[in-house]
C-alpha cells in the first residue's frame, strides 16, 4: 500500500469552564466547546515492518525527543490492543507551536490513530482506537474526528459533531511555552473543590456564526487568569488582537499561551494577521478558519 497522509489541526477551546477537581482521582473536571483550525501539522505513514517516526518542520526542535513523541505512544497503545496491527514509518511535519494550549501533540497522536485505523481497516470509533486515544492523553479522544464538539470531564466525555458555521479567526502564540501543570497549580483548586461561576451555555448543532458568538461571548476560559500569572505576555497578545478592526471576541485557548480572536470575515482576519506579524516578528501568527 502507498503512503497515507492526514492533517493534524490545531484544537481551539472556544470556551473552557473548570467545574472543580474530582475527589476520586484529583483530575480537574472541564466543560469546553472545542473547534479545529485549518492550520495544522501534517502526518504521513509509510506502511512497513518497523515502527518509526521522523519529525521535520519549523517547530520540530521544540517537539522534544522523537521516542517520547505522542505519535509513537498512540501507535504502541493501539498495537497493544489490536494484536497483529500493521504499522510503519511516520513522518511528521511540525508547524504548530509546542506547549501552546492548542493540542498539537494530541492532534498528532489522533492523526496517527486515524492513519493506523485506515491502514488496518478499523473504524475510527472502534473501542480499541478510542481506548488507545484515552490511554495516550486527555485531549486525544476529542481530536480523533476533528470537528467542533463539546468535551467534558477530564477529556473522556466527547459529544457528537455540532456542524457549526466556519469562524474566521487569527491565532497568536507569543513564543513562550506554557506547560499545563503550573497553570492548574496557579488556579489553586484542592481535590474535591468546586469552582463557582455561571454554567456553560447549551450549544446546539447547526448554529450560524452570529448565534454562536452570542452564546459563547458571556462564557469564559477559567485558565486564562492563572495563565497570565505564569506568562504575562499572554495579556499583550490578547490586547493586540482586541485592537484589530473586526475583532468580535478574543480569548485564550487551553492553558495558553496561544490566544485567538474571531473576526467578522476572512478578509478582516487576514488583514489583522498581516498587521500583527509586522508589529511582532517574534510571534507565531496564523489567519485560519475554525470549524
């Protein structure tokens, strides 16, 4: 069989409510509306006898040791659940920033599972694939089929695709990696605690951009304030987005440091991206569509 290729798109948390910490395992319980960007890494699988991975691209260096990459972890987890699994050599072209709150590594891992499922004639919702995704990382299950949907719990509860309208957006990463653990530590929840705040809005399928914006604008990312104490430059990136013509909403994604803004149309997003790149040459800036 010839090589197989898939995109591994950036995962954007349009909302992220932290409900508390579970007493049974200490995990933070989340409720989040997730969408996926047209901006992505690219993963290719060359079928063969030996499992391997080669990483290239502009953000390959910060991606860390190849042997610890989530692509290989996901492949090994699936092989342990499906004896005789066919695999091969992966090539990952890394374009998304690392430790950036956009699930780049998780999306790469989900891409690996999609390619292995395709190679082996296994459905993407096969229990072995879903279990391998959960074993690989909390954000991997929601990335298996990258379409807008709700995720809840510690990432294990994934809703169905919502079919939302495409949202023109600009993503900014100000070049500072932000590991998740310090942000949750700064949030300060003890095991068994609950976090007060308005309930997450109910999101129906098929909403147009205006209706969706009306629902998510009063929502929030509860990790934004603690992330600002870890990386204050996030505030600079948010301010830069909010100053752009046509910006309708600006918010942080995940645990940071990537922030996003939704725009009235694609032209406004592209103009804003050009302006922001020129003013901040050290930042990663991408005009994109979220869907």
